[in-house]
C-alpha cells in the first residue's frame, strides 16, 4: 500500500490514527518499525513491522486450519506466503501480542503483524478496527473461548469484514477456538464449558451442545463443522454428535465433521484441495455419515448406523468440493450404540 496524505480519505485517516502517533502518515510508518500498543473502545491494538509498506508479493486465496498446540512452522510459512509476505492481522478475544511475536520472529520475510484483542461489542463496529482488517493481506484467528467470538462478532461488521477478506481472494487461518468458528456450522460452547464426548453421546440434545449457524461464510466450509485438539482430548464422540444433530435439524446428509489433531494444520488451496502438515504424528479426521441418524430424542442417548471416519495424513489429499480423500491414512467403520462408539473394523 503506497503512502497517502491523512486527508485523502476516511479509511486512511482512521488507520493512520490507530497505528501511528497522531501526527502524519509518514511519521506513523517510521513509528511502526518499533512495537506498538494502542487501546480503543473495547479493544487493544498491537503491531510489529512496517504496517504501511507495500505488500512484497501477490496474495492468493487459502484456508489454514490449525488444530491447536504447537503449529507446524511450514504451515505458518504457507499462510504468510499466501498473504504475499505482507500484512497479517491476528484477531483474538483474550491474551495480548504473544501470537504476533511468534509470527514476526518465525517468519523473517513478513512485512508486519498486527493484533486486535476484542473485549466488547463496540469494537466489532469500530471504524478503526474495521480499517485494520481491510488492510490485512492475511487474517489469523487465535485460540481461547469461541463463545466470546460468537457473542462479540456474530452478525457484526467485523464478521462481514472477514467474509469480504476471503471473497477478495485473501487467506484466512485459525487455531483451536479460532478454528472452531471457521466452518459454516460452529460449536459455540456458549456456556464456556467444553462438552466432552461421553456427555455429548449420552445427551445429544443437552443444553451444552450449542450449535451456531450463519457466522462466517468461508469458501469450501459451508457444510463443515470443525473441532481441534482432536485425538489428545478424545473428541470424536462429540463431533459425531454435532454432525448427527446438524444432519437431522438441517435435513442435509452432506454435512461433515472435520477434526484436526493438536500440532497439525490442514491447508486448503484456491481449488479446494487440502493437505496436512504436522509437527508430530497426527491426522485430520473426516466424519461423513451420508445418512440420517436414528431419531434424536431428548433424554435418550445417540444411536447411529455405521458410517466412515477417514484419516487425512501428510500423504493424503482431500477435495473440499466433494469431500473425497485420496491416499487416506486410515478408514474406520464406526457406529453409535446407546451413546457408545463402536469400531466395526
């Protein structure tokens, strides 16, 4: 982005006021080379690098789905590369600038990293916040408690700005709670108590299973509900329950669940082909029932006829247009009998 006078337009003015010293746009560019921290109504803003420099390379579409924990460095590099080695904006509802430091230190080619920590509803409509998001070459949504994202962002200009960013052919990534909100369907965790698989299977209509629709509208993910920290927290049972509920409620057997192991990242290119990067042995897990469950009734455990769980490993490729997997790491036939997972092969 070329430097322009503060008076050229409102967006440039707001952005310069946020990241600079409230003097001139050029002075702000110099100041941005040192770490910056500013606060506004219901948000904190941090930045490293030259936020006003031109993006070095072309930007390309992509989705980077991180399963939590330590991320694969090559996956982070992939996201930044798709952002043209330009300007990454990290969105959070808790914490400070720690993810920003990881990006800036691990990827020396990056031009700038900015962090917005959203504390309240006003920030999701704040023109200065929206200007930062519009300026992004890539967006990364951090972990925490996804209920904060749902409550503070859903239906707001901030959520619309993320959609617009993706429609403009720019990459989006997220980890843990940030991964949870990327799908067309979201486990909202609105009681802030993460439901465990045994409880979800035993009480599939329980009040803790809060399923959210129409939050973000990202390519290839509109029939997907995601989950993270997958194997280490034994989340297959709860993801099966989420998918069963959604298939019954939406009357759509094409809805799938996608679990991603801790330390893994599933990267989806512009053509919808995904591949996995890992820091240690791990997988992405595709839950694709293709038929409705038995009637899900209050007070009764889940029952589900056999369906396939497909393991996506580093050698696999998954087509997010039709959810077909080539070179799967494993195929499991599973059923749910009175609230218990039963592996059939």
